[in-house]
C-alpha cells in the first residue's frame, strides 16, 4: 500500500511539473516584461526632465497671499 501511495505521489508531482510553460513561452514572457520595463523607464526619465524645470520655479503667488482678518476670527 505504501508503494502505491508513493507511486501516486510521484505521478502527481510529475503532472504539476509538466503543466508549466514551455521554454518558448518563458522567453516570450521575459521579452514582454523587458519591453514593459523599458517603456516605464523611458516614461519616467522623460517626466523627470520635465518635472525638474517645473519644480525649479516654485509658485510663490500661492504661498505669499496675505491673510485676511476674516480668516483669523
């Protein structure tokens, strides 16, 4: 009986291994992931160059607005 359970366990384990993606599918998934990462990196680097010029000149009009007496009541 012990040999039967061992045989069934090994067969079940082999079936899980056999259900995995093939080498071609793995390569395609890696290429897709690399393309997405490159796209995100390019978008981030472009936004960094435009954001640095926008943050270099802060909007002082909003911070320098005088307080009215109604706000302090």
